[in-house]
C-alpha cells in the first residue's frame, strides 16, 4: 500500500492575541513568522514550521494514541483552534501541537480516520465479542 495524501492545510493561522499581532506589525511587519504547514497522509502527519530555520516533524499514524482539540473563545470566533496529537515514541509520550488550524474538528476527525485505517486490527480475529 502506497502513501496517499489525505489532507493538506496551507499556512495555518496563528493567534497571538491583539497585543502580539500589534507588536509584530510594529516591530517586524511580519506577523506570518512561525506558521505551520500540515500534511496528513494515510501513513504519517508531516508538520513543517519556521521561517528562518525550517523544522520538519513526521508523526507516524500508527504511533498516535490520542487527538485533542483546543479552542479558546478567541479561536472559536475565527474558526480556528489547536490540535494536540499525543503519540508514543518507544516508552515515552510525545505531544505535537498543530497551532491555529482552520476547522480543527475536521482535522482531528481526518487524523482519527487515518489512524483507524492503519492501526486498528482487521479480520475475523479482531472481533471484540
């Protein structure tokens, strides 16, 4: 089975709050610094971030243990939110935060669907009866 792209978001919106946005505009004029680009395939989640230094973090779908959506009132007004992916790497738990994602519930459900297709056991012996 080959890797297929399931969902891709453009540069995600960051919510720095009114003060942070004003400060960024006044000091830098570049409020877009530090945005993330997120791609979800049927095998992994690829998170790219940074402006001066690019960082790429790959999360294997089969390692995911939980997905949590966080939305403050400010985020709900703009239709964005944070998606926290909890995964296991060896014996330690890692958290990956997708910040300012448009429609975070849909992104969370897409991740959950990919996890169900990859990580859940299949076949007659997988019955929970």
